[in-house]
C-alpha cells in the first residue's frame, strides 16, 4: 500500500487558481472544492503536476539528422519487396 499525504490548503488553492485560469472557472475556491468533479481535478493537479500541464518548462530538444542516412524521397538501392516477389531487372 502506498502512503499518501494530504495536500496543504495552499497547494490546493494554488492548483485551483491555475486551473481556474486555464479552464476559465469563475467560481470561488470554496465552491470549486464543494463540486465533486472539480475538487477531484484540483487534487489530481496537486498530486501530479506534470500530468495536469503545470510542470516546469523544458528546453526543446533539437533533432540531429544522422550523417549517412538516405533522404526519405530518394529511391532505395535495393527493393526488398520486389526481390521477394521474384521480379528481376532482366529487361
């Protein structure tokens, strides 16, 4: 069994404020916490901030193309499907 700790009131208020901005909730914190669905969303946002979209921003990774890879538009040198079907270039 996993031991979980109850989130603090400040953590709940911060998560509720972020979610209110994101989803345009106009209700107060108390009203949101009385609603079963929205209070569950707020508690999940506190427990899993990366899943709720509140994680710290990461630096973008740049794609580096391998040096000796053939471009996707180039014809392959050996057509395996054609060779498997028994076709030959004896024209």
